[in-house]
């Protein structure tokens, strides 16, 4: 029987007692391509911004295509790895294991494995899984070194050309490797925007076919507790443990980690797959209002980093758009001498989130209260 324990660090100062290791799962680096499709939907609610964008569209010699444009994290693989590891080792006084999971790419851990100090990092990725009109994200952790590149190519081929039978074949193949961990990330997030009922139906159909190959569900550090707590009955129904997933894209460390006594990532996989036990620790940042955390993430994306190499210091070096041919991509900085003035006006609104008074007000108006009493039966919560 699966057993999951959830603790809040702000309610229990000794919750790490008896553990040797903290595990960071599901975080991103500059090798993740984050879509900008949300911008048109956002600007529809703000006519002033929409008119400013329309004027910019008319000036552009390249047709604006938000469906293909993307932004990238300011963090290199090394910086992302160190941020996660330092939170665990310095903040929790535990040994740290980190699994970086960029979207449909193992490039970050592959690069890190070339250095002696990070040679043992697992080869992991977040796999985009179109399914029956909806979209799921699966954390694929600790791919076998000799097969990792071929498996990553096969997973990407499915993403480009999805098939109900093919996804089952791929999951079965991954499951056959005993040290691979397959996590259903934020299962209730309607990534494709098909509506909650349609998404729930697709989720049910997917799990009916593929649950034997899903090892755990995720409590996500960037999703509100109202959504996360719905994962608990889902995991109980399908008799799977729940694991942490920070889903960190910018400069705030993961808001959830796993506590363990495993000394290697393979040992941790054994805890989840064979022993089916998990202890999730919600970090202090998870108690903060999500609106403030999202605003801070936006600030991290648009912030200037003078210490970074040329070409990645400014936000418009890290946002990419199809070029004039439509076949390649260029940073936005290649399309203008300086960003339009109205963009800076929009950014100034987000910068209000850095004001101490604004943060104090937001924390009193908005809450992310974690009601651990929702855990019962084979699961447990501590406070």
C-alpha cells in the first residue's frame, strides 16, 4: 500500500530529523523552451496593452507568432543545479540530490555529467504528452546512460506525432528499466485549455491504460494547494505514492522537496517504485501567496544579469521568435535597437511586487493555506 507523508517546514522545525537526504525533483534551466501563447489571452483583458501591441505588430517586418515564440530561464544548468543543492545542503543540512527536468530535453544533465562534481546527476526530462486532445507532463527521471539519447528522441517523436498505442509502448519500455522513475506532474493542470471536464476525461482514459507504468503523482511547488490537494484522492484511487515537484523555472528554489535516507538517486527510485513510500516537505516559500511568487518569477525573467555572458544578460536576449524565414529563431534583441517603451511600463507594474508594503498587503489578502487534514487513509500529514 502506498504511503505519503506531507510536512510544512513553517509548522515543524524538526521534520527533517531522521533523514539523510533531500531530493529536488522537477526543475528547469535555460534549455527549457517556455511558450508565450498566454500573452494574447492576457492582453484581451487589457485593451490599452492590446492597442500598444497592435501598433508594434504593424511596425514589425516579421509576422508576430506567439504560438511558436518562447522564453528561456536565466539559469544555466550549473546555476540551477547549485541553487537546488544549496537549499537542501545549507538550508536543511541534508545531502542533496537534484534531478533537472527541462521540457523534452536531456541537454542540461548531459552537459553537467561532463564535470566531475556533477557526473552523477540523473539524465531526466519533462516529457510533453499530447493525449486525446489534452496535454500531460510526465517527469522521466534517471534514464539509463547507454539508452538515454535514443529514448529522448523516441519520446520527442511521440510528442510531434502522438498515438494512443505508442505512448503505452514507450511507457512500458521506460518502466522496464528498474532505476527509471515516471512521475505524473501536476495531473489536474489543463495545459491544453480544453476545459476541466474534457481534461478530467482524458486523464481518466490515460490512467486506465497506463497506470501500471506511472510510479507516482506530484504535488507541485508552483500550483495552488486547492489544485494540489486534488492529487491526494487521485493517488489513493490508483494506489500510488505522491512525490514533490518544485517546477522551478527562475531564481526561487523549489518550494517542495522529498525527504529520504537514500544515498543515490537509484535508491530513491527504489523507495518510490518498490517500497511506495514518500515524505514531501513543503518549503517556506510555498506558504507565500502564489500571485507574489509568480510576480517575482516574472521579475527574474526580465531582470538584467550583467555577470552573464554577452547574449544572455537582457530579457530580450532570452526571448525567442521565428526569424524572417519562419524556419529558425532569433532573440527579440535582434529585431530592435531597444525594447518598446510600453513594455517597460508593463514591467514596472510587476516591479511593485518587490515593494515591502505591497508584499505585506498581498500576504494578508491572499493566502495559500495548506490544510493537511485532507490526508487520511494510507496517507499521513504532519504539522
